[in-house]
């Protein structure tokens, strides 16, 4: 029976003193049997009070602090997975909080089909100020993030990826662990391998978690530039474009670069480019107006749209140059944290 499955929650973190306590508390507050639940916090040698906060949870004997000497996320994930003896392993970010029935619903959803290797739900993005509120709304919009169903909540059923997925233990035994070479997109890369390995990913909209978005546009820019950059690394690894939606931002950036040259080639071509640019701006204004609650938020949402699309596109194009043209390895500036 599903209720007898042991579950481990693996949380990679570094310098998360503002969020880690609420994250752990949300897991321990689950309505799943506590004696079947373990939490592994894999800390990248934090320099703030994160480690002390985690140690305060040790008395309940369900939370274990593990040292991630390599610091990066995939090493942390693999560390927790290797330590776990559970039937199901949930990957969770330190900036997230689970709904009380998250674990229970994840476990139950696996009963739909034996081919399901990963289960996930919907991310409800939350904010602490005006900027992050606008960013959260933009990231929940189809115009902002495309058909990323775990953000938009527009689809239930089989999908190509989820955030904070729950995995059968046998998936890691068959497919392997997370790619330690990746700073970003390690979950997308792993989920692609999972599907190639004969498993499927199921999105259950009743499974929900809260996630604190970036608080500034500069951090959002850095985050999504890294997403675009590392996506190309994943494409090179598999020699295939893993999803079509990833191509929209780099094509848009190329379009913007080509705009002044279009006028030089022919006025008609320049006019067509200008019309397309105006259509994009109009669409962003309409979508921003649709989901905004007041005029200032409307402007911030539109700005968030532009940052999301442009930063991802710039990162993707830089990845093409580095990985396909120059045959380079990832630079250090692309591995730093964007928090």
C-alpha cells in the first residue's frame, strides 16, 4: 500500500538562514506518517547561521545535516540520494515550503501507473515585496514562461519536467544520479534521461508547494541567463534540443539584434521587424494588464517579462558560442549563485 512507502526529502542549500527553518518545518508538518519520513539537508558549507538552524532540528531524529564539500546543487542531491534508503525520494529547494499533503499525494500518485518514475505538482510563487510580487506573477504566466505546466498549472497528466519532483528509488538505480557537471538545469537534464530510460513524469495539480522568487530584477536576470546558458550544455550532451520552448528567447534576442540591419537591407524588411516588435510589446502590455492589480505592478510585470525573455536568450546564445563554436568548458562566472 502507498501509506507504507518510506520517503526521504533531500534539500540542497547554502547560506539559506532566512528560509531553511520554514522549509524543514513544512516537511515535518506533512500529514504523512512521520516514522516513514526522513529529511536530508545537504549543506554547501554555509557561512551564515544555516548549519546551526538545521542542527536545532536534530532532536526529532528525522532531520540529518550532510556536508556538501563540493558546494554545488547536483553534488548535494547525489549526496542525499546515496544516503537515503527510502522507496521514494523528493527533491526540494531550500526556498520552498510544502503543503501538508504534498508528500502523501506524491506517494499516492505513483499508484496511477507503474511506468511513472517521477511525480510533481504546481509551484505557487510567493513574494516579499513589490518587485518579487511582480516577478512571481510574470513567472506564473504563459507569456512569461511558456508551457512550463508546473508554473502555469494548465495541465494535469504526463509532462516533460516538474520542479521538486518525487522519484522512485529504482529510477536512480536505472538512470543514474544527477550530472555533477551542471550548476543549473540539473533537474531538467535528469528528467530527460528519466524519460529516455523508459519512465514517465506525471503532474498532479493537487500537489502544491510555495516558492520564494528572486527579490530583484538583477538576480532574476542572472538566474535566467544561467538557465539559458546551461540548457545549451545539456543539449550538447544529448545532441538534441530537449524542448521547443527553450528556442523562443534566443530567437527573440537574435530578432532584436537583426532589427537595425533589417532597415539597412530594405525598408519593407525593417517595417516587418518593427511591426513584430510592436506586437510583442503589445502582447506583453495586454498580459501584464490582465494579471496586474494596480498600475505600478503592471509596469513591473512587463519589466519582468522582458528580463525573463532577454536574459534566457542571451545566456542561450552565449552557451552556443562557448559550447559549440569555441568548444569551451563552462566559465566560473556561470557557476555562481544567483541568490
